[in-house]
C-alpha cells in the first residue's frame, strides 16, 4: 500500500475535524453543534452529491456499463446481509443479527461523500451514475434482513409487514433527497445549473468538515455503548467491512475498468448504514438493540473506512489492474 496515500488521507482537513470532535468529547469540552444545524448540513451534503451526480449523468449516455453497475450494486446489497446474518446469529439474537446484517448490506451516504472528497483530492474522476447505484443499494439490504428475521424467528411473536418496511426505506428522507436531487440534476438545464454551482461545489468541503466534526462527537459518545457484548462486536465492524471492500475492489473489475468507479464500489460494499437502517429497524425489529448496531456502524466502521480503508481499496484496485 502506498504510504503517501495513507498519510495524505490521515492529514486531510476533513478527517482532522472528525478527530477533533472525538477529542472534544474525551476532554469534556462544551463544544456542540445544534441539532438543527447538523440536520441542515446533512441535507446539504446529500443534496449536493445527488445534484452533481445527476449533472454527470446528464452529460453521459446510458451504457451497458451503467446497467451492469446498477445490477452489481443490487447484488452487493443483497449478498452482504445474506452471509453476515449467519455469522452474526451464532453469537447474537435473531433480531440483532438481522439489524446488523441490514446495516452492513446497506450503505452510508456520508462515507460516500467522504470517498468523493478523497477521489477529488487524488484527482481521480468517478461516474455520476455511482450516485444512483448508492441510492439503489439502500433498500435491498433492509428487505433481505427483514426476510431473514421473519424466516428464523422461532417465536413468531410479531408479524412484520414487509410492505411497510419497504415503503419506509424508499421514502426515508435521505434516500428521497438524494434520488430527488439526482433526478433534478439530470433534467435541469445546464446553463441554469451553473447558477447554483458555487453552492453545490465551492463550499462543499467546508460543510463536510463541520459535519465530520459533529460525527466525531457522536462517535465518541457511542464508543462505550456496546462493551458488554465482548470482542465479537468489536472485531466484526473492523474485519467484515475491510473484507467486503477488498473483494468489491477486485471483483468490480468485471463491471468497469474505471479506477474511480471501482473505488466507489469498494466504499459502498465496505460502508454501513447508521441513518436509513435504524429508521427502518424501529418498525421491523423493535427488539433489536440500537445501542449495538448503530455504534458498530458509526463508531467503528466509519472511522476505519475513512482512515485505513480508502487507501487499502485504492491500492488493491491499482495492483490488480
């Protein structure tokens, strides 16, 4: 692995703000970001990445590679919860296993945004259709997780209405905003779109830094929430995402030879949802412990991906090409 890439990622200002957030909590600082401001920043990031992806798509022709990319993304989102569920249920309850498997099969839009920033810093381009791939990968993992919980729940105390869960996952605010922004960017007039480019592009990294500052504080507050579960739930969110990312980095060569697109496939496979899935699991699996599956995705997998994961995936892609 190229140590220069690792060093540049570790000294990236946005990542350093993430670390500052962790430090702020650990030293018991009174630093806070108002909840309303944090929500606005989240919405801005999703809007910006979706709109820019739509604009990219508008300037490219629909090809077989785009179609295969969408199918490959759906396959990843379905396969990961399928195999991880059977690993998890050996140590955890059916509901906890299903919720965690869904989290790791689904994707993290924030990790995707950080990956986009990493590629921009490395001067590597990726296709706008990868935004659509990310959006389509949100729901399949939730559906697979719910089906597995329903199938293996011996008590059958609660009948889960799959239709309600599917509807909730598709109408989830983050999914709706990024899909809507993608569609608007796709149909918007290019000259008119230039008028909001300063808002969607120029201030993007500043908002990302503020968001990661808040993510750092949230991470630090959740780090101790799942210590009672032992070593298994500490190793799983480190090992499984790295395995998923490395496999996707290598296997994506069957779909595309573009370095940026392959890198995004690796990030999507390695990331874990801590927004869409928890919202859906409130309906589908009220018995699952959110103090377990949310910190695993947010407090461990997210930092692992943005520190050591990204340079590893890029190095693998360059190695196998």
